[in-house]
């Protein structure tokens, strides 16, 4: 006779217990990291001029070394990491305290230069004409007094809002965050509550406010994201091993978890994709059973697919694909429910953009050649002819003879130092599933046309192929710095829910084979290692990049 406390024979109950434990552990890790988050200065990633041969140093105290100088004095404690998140925190502070999106301003203090010397003009009359036209006058960007505002303030309470992720209106000389303003506007509402209800200020209680808001906007949604992943695995997975594999991979092995400790758009975009994706799968599940799908799933799919676009503009491809699927399956509900839901975030996105800078078109839509980015003194200005720029942000546009070409850049995006498949090899398995589905695309298409019952949604893997190819190709064409100083391809993070879904049938296939479980385990271990590398900050280079540096590669 079994004892009262024996485990039930039904493994579904045991799986649910394991799911709860995995989510609890992942959520607790995220909360622990957020509760102690602060910028860390690592000796290995800084240059110490005192330990170098003085004859080899340039005017900045270093030569041929891309690392920043080690601080001369102990830095102030700061829960903000760098330019990316500081640009958003500065906007949040400006909105609540100063009721503006402006985070800085350049004063029209100028230095008059000799037009003849500047333009090598021998004719004094021509030099006078050039000077009167303004060619011999420029803003003295090296003078601290020529700038003011949040991102230029100094002192202990003001420290930490400086950022290079800024744009400047060439007409007003006002600085704005280079990030779309919708997210900062939404979070400013949360900060208003912290300030006016609890008396916690970003100026006087910076660390407390930053950590508390990260718990609300990153950690809590992450727990919900993982719960939806368990529901997805339970519904479409067939083996215990495969279901648990997908949930554990989503909890610890992707680029989502490292970025939970910093304010950025990528995690929120990923969570939005998961919510929209789950709604689409629920609609298809009901239709495949000849049942009526709930109206809330159509509205939810529209709202969150559109919100994903506002967080990650290339996610417009995902929103369009969702719209086409729902319009095909249920035209009436798609028009009456999906579209109104999608209009809310889209309207807010363009409205806040116009409210911030007076333009409907986001300034981020044009990078190269945009005067908002390429002003005097901007980090993003291309090098002048005959000059070079070094660092990860200038791998393709730095002007040097060693600038990367598209094939080399693509190599490192896919299998190199920022490689999608070398850092996170579980995506090799997901892509294998996508390719397998393309081989039998004809049978899938017939199932779709005749609504034949299937064990797995027929559209998941073909859609995964299409989105992966489109988005990776887009970034190969448009990007040039691998996402900057970061531990992985953060721009592709929002595809994670779709890739994890594509992983489900592959994990089930591996579960029934000894070699498959070993292979899956190895790929999972490497992926967890990559996600956990330098866990105190996601704004660090991947381990493959650092390994190449240690082996003598000069870097950028």
C-alpha cells in the first residue's frame, strides 16, 4: 500500500513542481542581481599608465590600447551602467522634475578661428567673406561652460547621467536621448509615484529608485514570461525531458537573463513578443479543435505585437506576420479586435516622438548622414578624411584599412566572437527544426489549407525561418558594431520566444536518443556559460571576444 506522501505516478504533476522550482530559482537570481546592482570597475578592462613604459604613451596616457584609463580616484557608487541605460534614466528624470524631454543644451559660446588659417586662404578678402559666412566660427565643445543640463551636471548627487547616446537638435542645440521616448515616458509615470508617494528621488536616492524600478519592469515580467513558456512547453511538447529542456533553456541559457539588471528596451520587447505569440498559438489551438477562439486573444495579439514594434522596430515584421495569420483564420475578429489593439501602442509611439522632438518620424530611423547624430563633438560622427576611429562602434565605419567588410562581419555575427550559434548553440537545434520543417513544407501547406489536425502548429517553424532570415539580414545590412559593448547580439533577443517554440519538437526528438540528450546537454551548458559570463554587467564583451584578445587578436 503506497504511503500518503508518495509522489503521484502522473509525471505532469511532478513537471509542474519542477517548473515552479525553476521559475522560483530564475526569478530569485534576477532579484538578487538587481538588488545588488552597481557599476563595477574591473582591472582587466582598464588601462593603467603607471605600469606601462612612459615612452610608449600618447597624449592621452596610452597608445595602441583600446581600454579606458583606470580611474584616478574611487568612483561614486552607481546603479546605472553606461550610456545606454543612462540616456533613458536622464529622460525619466527630465520628464518628472523638469517636464521636458530635453536632457542638455549647448550654449552658443563660440571661438573665432582664423579663416585664412582654417581654409589655407591667401586672399584676405576671400578670408573675410568666409569668416562672415560663419566658416571660421565654431562651437567650443571642449569648454564645459558651453553645455548645461542633466547629462552634463557634476557632483555626487548628480553623477551618473552622462551619456553618449544622445542626439542634438541642430536648430535649438538641445540634447535628447537617442532612444525612442515611449518607454521613458511610460517609466516616468512609475517614477512619479516613487517621487510623490514615497519621496524617493532619482537625485537623492538614485540606487534605491533604479533597483526598485528594475524589479518592477524586468524581474516581475520575467517570471510571467517563464510561466507562459511552461504553458507552451506543456501544450506542444511530448516528452518530459524535452519540456523541461525548453523551460530550463528559456530560464538560464538566453540573452534575456543577463539584461534583467539594466534598463533597456530588449527585455520588454521580448516579453511583449511572448504575450502576442502565446495569444496567436491559443487562437490556432482553438481553431484546430473547431472551437471559437476567445476575443481577448485577438486584442492581446494586436496590442502586444504592436508594443513589441515600439520596443524593437524590426519587430514590425513579426506584427505583420501575426496580422496576416489572424486575418486568414478569422478576418472579422482580426479587423475588429486586432487592429484597435495594435493602434494603441503605435499611436503612443509616434505621439510621444512628436511630443519630444516635434517630428513624427523617429530620429533613429536615419543614422548615417543625420545632423541630429553627426553634430560637432558627437561620438557618432564619422571620422574626417585621413583620420580613423577605433573601438567596437567603428568596426565597419572607422575609416581604417582594417575595417571589416560584410562577409567578415557576417561571420562574427553568426559563428564568431558575437556569434549567434557559437555563444548560444541551442539555437543550432532550433534552426535545425526550422530547416526540417522547410523540407516538408508541402505537407505542412496542405495541412493548413485543409485544416488537417497536427501535433504541432504548422506555421511556427516556417515563420521562424522567415523572421530569422529577414531580421538577421536587416542587421547585417544596417548595423556595424554588433550591438556595441555588450555580451551578445541583443538586437535579436526579441526572437527568443519564437526560437524556443521551434526548439520544442527538436528537444522531443533528442529526448528519445542517448546521443541526443548528451548533445542537447552540451549545447545547453555552453549557452548557460555564455549567458552567465560576467554576470555583473551585460555591457561587457562575450567570452569568445575576450578569449581572442588573450590569444593576441588586436581587437578593434
